[in-house]
């Protein structure tokens, strides 16, 4: 995706030097946006190889409402390990807020059910969205992620926090707001995950996947990712692959990794970089 490369160039050219929670330091820009037509390919970036299995299984895990890393580990995904307790607990992060937002009455709200129902029965609504920013459960920044989880708080607050959907002429588009985006490690996963979710919802609701839009608050590059980013900028983006969903599950919650095929993915080699914890 040339737009992704342009974001990296923007950060290097225009970024402000800022401190951050992790103590690593960043170059940061604010208020950027990219968009991609899903009919032009699945946005799995090609300037470095991404692990699609981690992307797909993380999304399946979110949709299940699970907030423990055990299932992820069983399915070959380690991207959440650094923030989990010794028992794999992450507190009430994404999955719980998406599918079981707690209410004062002691019951819970499944925001994903709401989105699916609205897409099917009220597609012109301007309220087809879900988010994970539950202020009651946000972590204490002075504490380690694991300590927050032990006290019933989120190990980390949501970065990709608000998803909104739009239907026009039988076509489904989605916009994601990311308040804080790690441009090198996290963002490529977020773009692909948004696209995958849009394809899944389109299949469930008999719509055609159309466009994804990603809007950013603080878009940054960590100081210890600069050499990796410069390496990536020397690489020419290649043709995007195609996503095929080979089965039609009964619901949005019934997808498995084996339901997805990525066809024609020919990326440059992977580039390793440290995670800012």
C-alpha cells in the first residue's frame, strides 16, 4: 500500500519529537487519514511480510469476548504476551467491551450483535458503530499492565477504539479511529484486521465489501524503529493479495482461521523490531 509508505514518510519528515508512556520516545504526527478500496485487493502490506494467522486469530479472539491469552497461544499467536499476567489475564480489554459491555443493571450489551442487526435491518442508520473506550475500566498509567489486569482494569486501553459502518447501494464501508498508532508494528495489523472484519460482516449481511478508512489521533514511530522504517522505505510495494472466505459460517462469531485464504501474497522479507512495553 503506497498510502502506508506515505504515512511513514510523513512521520519522518514532519514528526514532532515526543516522550511517551513507555519511555522509548517517538516521532509523532496528528490527525492523518488513509482509505482503501477493498475491490483493489486485500490490504496486507507487501513491503514486509505480515503474519496473517496472528491477524485473523486475534480478530476471532476479540469477537469471542475472550480476554485471556491462553486461546491465542494455543493458536500460534504471541502478540499479547508482554502485557498479560502470569495466568494470561489482560483484564476487560477489547473483546469484553465489544461483546459484553457491563451496565448498571448488572447485565451486558453485545455491541457486535447490535452492529450485525443494524446492518441487516436498518442499514441507513448513522449509529452503526461499536467502541471499546469504557472509562470505568481504563488502566492507571502509573501501574504496570499486569498490575492493572490483576485489579480488574484493562492491561492496556484500546488503541483501535471506534469502528463505524456505512451502507450504500448494497456496499459496506468501514471507518476505524485509532487514538494511538504504532506505525511500524501495530498499524499494518490494524489495517488488515479492519479489512477482514469488513469482509466478514459483508458476508454475514449479504453486502459487498467496499471501502475502509483509517483515521488517526497520535500516529507515531518509536525511536528504536527508525532503521527498520528506513529499510522498509527502500522497498517498492507489490500487488496486493486477494482474500477468499471459503465457508459461510452461521454467525459473525463462528469463523475459524481455516475459513480464510490469502491468494497471491508476495511480500518482501519480514523486518523485526522491539515492542515498546
